[in-house]
């Protein structure tokens, strides 16, 4: 849980800068930015995924802990099911309902704002930067189109 709390607490721009410093400047393993090949997308993907993975981990943990206190879990144990069968067959299946139903609505706004920062830090030309420039230029069709695509992806 410490990694999940840390992953949600660290700002994406700071994590991106630290990844660039360690993996590009110090170790010379990955390129600092651009769109030349698959290696250029490793660090931006890690930065974007770290926040979402941490949020999902915390949401899943709280949902599982709530589900463990339900009566059907006690009944499944009383019927003689193994602990693994209770966890996977009953607890995890019911806990995932909350995680899956609450996932898309909670992340659309965060995806739009964080992708803009990641695109600027890693010198990528993407949908976040396009939406930002369209907002500055008051290009309403492009703004609506980029928000529509983000909502479809989210």
C-alpha cells in the first residue's frame, strides 16, 4: 500500500523529470523524448500508468476489505470452501464491480490534464497538446473533438 500511496502522491511531471534524469541522463538507457521509436514511449507510459495503477490498487483494496465483511463470505467459508476459492470466487468478483463501474468517470479529467504535462515534458505531439493549443486559439471544433476522443478512451 505504501507504493500505491506514493504512486498517487507523486506528481506526474516530477516523476517524468526523475525518470529522464535517471534513465536518460545518468544511465543512457532510454531517449529523453521525441517520437522516433518504441523506446521513446516507455517513460511517458510509465508516468501515465503509475497514477492510474496506484488509484486502482487503493480502490481495489478498500473494496475487497469492505466485501470481506459481508455475510456471503462467512457463508462460503462455513460451507467448506477453501480460502482461495472464497477470495477469488466470491470476494474478488464482487469487489471488482465497484472498481470497474467507478473507473472511467474518475479518470477522464485526470487523463486529459496529465497527458498534456507528459507530452510537454517528453516532447511528444499528442492529443493533450492539440487540445491545449486549440483552447488557447479558441478552436471549438478541435476542442470538442479532442474531448470526445478522450471520453471514448476513458
